[in-house]
């Protein structure tokens, strides 16, 4: 792409095994750290079938996510999965059978992620549901070898949008950044993107630029940042300098009518858990650039990060934030909140505003409807996969459009054949609170089809 500035400091903000390629490649497996695994119904390592359930043996699934690491953590996802199983079993299970949820800490580590997948195979899991891992090259070969579907991953790797065994419920980072770019194109001057200096991070500028250029805007300046820094003063200064006077804010320097576009510069952060650390440096540096605005995506910011950054008086005030789902206060989340209220037992890891928890709820909604569609027949990895592949339409109560997976969907041309939900929501920070900026969803399919992913 032209017009992109790249300042590189090699690091591993996201693990290097996140391959945004168009195929899933196996990686070498070696001995390493043990992976924690917990079972809701029985102890870890017990073979399914030894514990009976109403109407037959338990239906076994697994949910995994990283916990207690120095990078991104999603402890609420497996915690919610266990609460969901308690709730559904108290109501009689699925088609009269108990749901057994295995959970696994994949430690943000290739070897551990592989062990989680092998555990799912060993325990005869019929699906991996509502999980987060950046190590698709490590876990997908095991799932594909056993025919186990991966339902509702978080959308952080390309393989989640390419593997025929993957059933994503959102559009991942591609949709979020394309949607954010399209919105900023009409309101920002020069745009700087601060993102991880990793292979995964390398895929992000093309998605943001797809939205920016769709609105006639220049591509963003690409500012790379390490994952393990204690502060980001240098990155904040560079991003602010470009957002202040680094470009015209429009493609080819014009607004399409021969005039330069006027507008405050914007700094976009896509640093995951490190966003709060970056904002500490950004706040101090921004004192000399008060006119610069911020923007980001859910997953890199939530209400707690906004509060920690100063709420209404902080740098996020007025920021645009793209998400996959409606705002947390939307009535459509009431069923999920009911599960949390009745079965979470005050587990503080389960935050109803967390996108990981929300994704897990939607993933289990998909799984439940797939099982119910089998009408009491055998529930196996093959039958669950067949139900989803044969045109089953999944409704989520307005949290997503109706979901239906095809072998090759509209975004196959850019390497995302399994991306069936490119809808995003637009939120903003108003008086320190994250609220809806616009009602409903915006479909980013056409914008993404023009993304330069080469």
C-alpha cells in the first residue's frame, strides 16, 4: 500500500503463531507447560460415558481461553461456560441429556493450545464452544483430524475464517477495524494506527484502510508497538505527531472537490490488554495535542479501561468504538444476564459487558440450537457439524443477524470464506460512559471485499 509509515520495533504483542494466511498449517509440537483442565460434571481425565445423565451419557464440549498470562486474558469465557452448564442442567439439560463442559487454560502458548485441543479429542468433545486462542496453527489440526467443530471463536486468527470446521459468530478484527475506518473517514483529519508489532498485527492496517479509503480518506500511518513495554511514550509521541500534522486527511490530499479535508486528527489503538498501558503514556503526551481524538475497538477497551483513563475527563471522551454486538445495556442481553444471575454464584470473572463473555453466550446459543435440531438423535461431532452445514439458521435474539454458514461465503475472495457476519455496531464515549452512537448494525461486507490483503 502507498502512503503508510511504518516504525518498527520487533516484538511479540500477539504470539507469532497467529498466522493470517489462507490455509491452516500444522506446527511442531513439543513438551511444555501443563494445561489446566476442569470438568463441570466429572474430574479432568474421566472418560465420558462413565457418568450418566438424564436420557443418556452427558454431551461433552470444551471451552478454552488464556488465564493469568502477561498478554491477553479471557478468564470470563470458561467461567461463563461452566455457569451456562449449571444453568442448562438445572433446567433438564439439552434434549434431556446433561451438558458436560470441560475448560482449559491455553496460556497464550502454542504447546498449551495444542494440549487443550488434544484433551478435547481424548474426552470425545462434540464441539469446542465460545473459546479464545491466538494459536490456530496449533489447535486446528487436532480438531480437524477428529472432525470437532469450533463454534464461536473470538475471531483473532485468519484460520477461524477459513477452516471448514469453524463457525464464527462475529466478524473478528477485520470487521471492527473496517467499520471504524469508515466512520472516521468522515470526521477525522490524519489518522494514526497503533497496533501490535506481530504477524497478527500486520493484518490490521489493511482492514482499517479499507474503511478509510471507502470514505475517500488517506490510509492510516502505521505505528508498531511491542507487547511487553512498561510504557509507550515514544509510540504515543509519533502517533500524535502524525495525527496533528502528518497528512491532509483525504485520499490524494483532497476531499473529492479539490479542497483539503479539515478535521481533528485521530489516534486508533488496537493493542488489546495493553491499551490501558498505552493510554497512560498517551494522556501525558497528549497535553501538547489536545485537539487529537481517539478511537478503538471493543476488546481493546471497555468501561473499566475508560474509567481508569479518566472517564469523562480522559482521552476516550468523544471516542468512537466499534463492536460486534449491541451495547451491554440493550434488552437483548437479558437472557444472558439471567444465566449469570442464576448460575454464576458471584463469580467476579464473569462480566456481562465483556465481549468474551458475550461471544461465549452467543456460541452456546448456536450449539444449543444445533443440538435441539437433532430432535433426540445422536449428538456427535459429526452430527453437530452436519446440522450447521446443512443450512440450519441460528437466531440470537437480535444480538447478531441470523447466522448460517456456507462452504464459501461472500468474503471468500479476500480469504475469509467462513466470515458470515460482518455486521458491526458503533458506540461512543459520552460523559465517560460507553453508549450507542447509532442504532442497529452496519454491514461491512462490501467494504471488506475491497480490502487490500495482499
